């Protein structure tokens, strides 16, 4: 029986058919700059994404229904978020801090997160990737960057974030959820999220048992920015 | 019909000159590519936001630099924002001044900062005029029944 909570229309389609249609995919964009928000919103819309743009990490968490302390229950329905793209430098909560909060949440850790920044600083890029970001875009963001986003969503589908386990899901179950047969979202409380479990399931961390294709954007990015070192 | 063609040529030449003189860069092309039938006013809208944002930032910068004790981190934060937004719309010369401005902030060089404030105000008003002229030309073309040349 289908569970509305984590199987969206798009994912059913993407799972069964060729994953080229992202018309249903919903992106949450976070940027404190008015101009940049308008810009990224248009970039995403023209690439056939649904967009919600907010001006702070705080608001992003509120939108997700992820309050600071209390664990979120099943009811974060409405518009499911398929990807989060956030600016790095923001007053209050930085994009990095937002990334951490999302990856620490058992409900949301599987949502791919992409960071944007006007500063092309290797240490910053590495930090974000290590924390589980899918990619890092140097501003100003280009249309070609946004087109890459579809890959992250498709990869999530291929790695089986829907019901029946891909290796991804099994790892998650082993490390933090021994009772529920549902792999992700819904019933896990955030207190059961342990940091070690983050890396095994994140496709972007290098030493995981999930093979990252050699030409994955993350690898490409690392190679471009660090001159060949991974 | 003739005048539409003339206007269109004028527009193309005008935009080319703005690029040539460094007022605009490739990013402005990106903006134009994002405009389509469902968002026909996108460029005007985002540039208008840029104007609003810039006026605000220039005010904040003037205030911050008038203080007896200047908070350079605050000044830098404003310049950082200005640099970001100008870069996003392709306002190349404004962005360049912002880069120099940030260096002076880092050095806590008051004179340098004041100089940059004047420069950035100047460059901003130049590009603002240019863009307003550009939008006027576009309006004229549309009013004359023509369509905007593809970018």
C-alpha cells in the first residue's frame, strides 16, 4: 500500500519510468538576499521545478516543520521538499548550520542539500561536502548548475529512498531504527539520530560503501577545485 | 515597421556597448535567458529589486561610515551584500568597486572606504541610468508593435 508520506507522485513516476521529468519536484531555496532569491527562483522555475523561496535558515526549518527541539511527527505533508538549495553566508543561521540541522534530522536528512556561495573557498566547500551537501555552487549560479540538480533527485530515487530497501535504506535501518519497517521519515524521533549514521547513507561522502560514480558532480567538483585531490 | 527595425537595431547596439564598456557582463545575458512568456518581465523585475536593494545599501553604508567609531565589519557586511547583488545581475563595474571596497574594510582604511563609497555610488548611478535607458528602448519597441531581439 502506498504511503503518502514519502512517496510522492514524482517519485512513483521516477521510479518506474525514465527519470527525466522533474515537473513535480519541489525545491526549497534559502537566501537572505532579495535579488538572489528572485534570481534563483526564476532559475528553478524555468528548469521546471516548483519553488518555495525563504529568506533565512530559520524560516526554512519552520517551513519544513522542523522545530528546534521537538521531533516532527508524520504531519509534514502538504508540499514535500525534494531538494534544498541554500546560500552559505546568511545572518543568524548560516547555510552550513542549516545543512547540519537537516542532516541531523531523521525526518529530513535524506533531502539533498546544495550550498551556494559567492566565495570560492576550498576549505568551505570541503566542509560542506563532508557534512553531506550534494554540491556547492559558486555564485552567480548558472542555468547549467541548476540543470544538474535533477541528477541529485534521480540519484535519490535510484538509491531507493522509497520503500523497499536499496543499500541506502538498510544502513539507515541498522543504525538508527530497529523497530519500524518504514525506512525513513514518519516515526523516527530526532533523538535517535546519531551522527555516525549520517556518513554511511550520504552518497556524497567518499569512503562509504555506496559506490559513487566516478563522474558524479561531487567528484567532479572536488577535482576541479582541489586540483585533482579527493 | 521601419522604425521598429531601427529601434531594434538601436537596442542591440546599445546593449553591445554596455558590454563593451564593462557596465554589464555575461551574467546579464543569463538574466535575459531566464525571461520567457510565463515571466515576460523578469529582467525588469529583478533589476528593479536590485535598484531598491542598492539604494538601501548605499544609505546604510553612508550611515555606517559617518559614525565616530566605524564598525568595519558592519560596513563590510553591507559591501558584501552589494557585491553579491551586483554580481547576480551582471553589474560588472559596481561589483569591481565592491571588491576594492572590501579590501579597504579589511585594512580598516577609512579614507579608502570613503573613496570607494563615492565610487560605488557613481558606478551605481551610471549603470542605473544605462539600464533604465535600455528598458525604455524595449518599451518603445513593444509599443511600436515589435518584439525584443533574441539574446
